[in-house]
């Protein structure tokens, strides 16, 4: 039994590659949403191109808004 078997079973997926691939997307997206840098995401994914990395991360509008509020100097002055 591999590392992702339990997750595949819970998701109802009978295709190991598809489930593992989806978990990879989720892990990278979660890392991006919690502030991982581009070099960190590239190391985590094994990609050497930002263009190919972008295919794997789907940052939500909510996460983008949180990040902007936390890092934008203008929004910090409004608090």
C-alpha cells in the first residue's frame, strides 16, 4: 500500500495516478495559499519552469485577497 492509498479510497478514486496527481495539485495550491515562495514551490513540485508550475497551482480569490491584505503597505495603513 502506497502513501496515497487511504486518500484515494476516501475520495472514491479507482485510478491511482489520477488521485496522486490531484493530491499533488492540492498540496502545491495549499503551499502557495499559505505563502510559499516561488522557488520553494518549484523545489516542492520538481518543476524547473514557472510556466509549468503555474499549471499546478490554483490559488483562490480569497487566498489572494488575504495575501494582498497582509502584504500591501496601503492596506496596513487602513487598519
